[in-house]
C-alpha cells in the first residue's frame, strides 16, 4: 500500500488513528495550545516551528500545511481519536528520512498528545497501532523517535515498543546536531 495514495486507519480498544481532517482543528487546539505538552513535541529540523498553536486560526493554518505536506509526499499525519471521549487528543506523524547521517532511510515517528495523555499506558497503546505498521508503510528497516531524558513516561512506553537509545545524533539540514533519539529495527 502506498500511504500517499490511501492513508490507512488503525484502531484498538482505546484509540483510532485516521488521517487528520480540518474538522479536528478545535480538538487539536487543546493539544497544540497545551504548554505542558509542548516540551514533549519533537520540532527538530522543522524550520523553527515549535508546534505551539495558541489560536484556532494558527491551528487551522498548521492543519492546512499538514495536508499540503501529505499531497507533496513529505509526511503523513494521523489524528489520535480517544474513542471513549470521541475527540482528537493528539497526532502521529511519519516520514522517511533522507540524510547524510546515521538515520538515512529511517522512518521518523512523532507522537504529539495532550499533557494528560503523556503517560506510559496511553503512549504504549497509541504506539502499538503505528510502530508495527510504519516499517511497511515507508519500506524502511529502522524507525526513530525522540524522547528527551525528562520524558520518563514516554521512554518507558517506547522501550516497551522495542526502541533503544541511539548513540547517534540526528544532523539537521542546517548541520545542527540533535540528541535524544531512540531507534527500533524491523524484525
């Protein structure tokens, strides 16, 4: 399946991952205007965007950019729907990295959630939907994600999902080195 021709959905008992829609903007404003969630967002190599969107206009603008990025085959963004609450509580982004560093050809996974979902159980449940599928979606053998040392709950979750701390830095397109990356390899 080509993820850029048809974006798949994934579901378990608690969450549904589906392509992000403009109608999700109001729910996602609660995520991207959440200052307590902001430190967990991975904005490395994102041209200065820190993913803090304090207004509905700015959230809709980001959502439009995500759609354009999908149409240009830069990355895919899914909304994380909490089925019990019937609302979007975050997003998952995946892309394929082309670079001159140790992560060339790796899938890059970003999971952004409201701060009340930044807990091991929720992150493991969300990750279990996307991690096993990411390798096939992007025809890659390794997947990377960022978890800074203070992201204790996130680190416990990604370890459960098969990630290990990488000794390598991610080198940004501007040459800046980013730390805190974890890697999972396809089995």
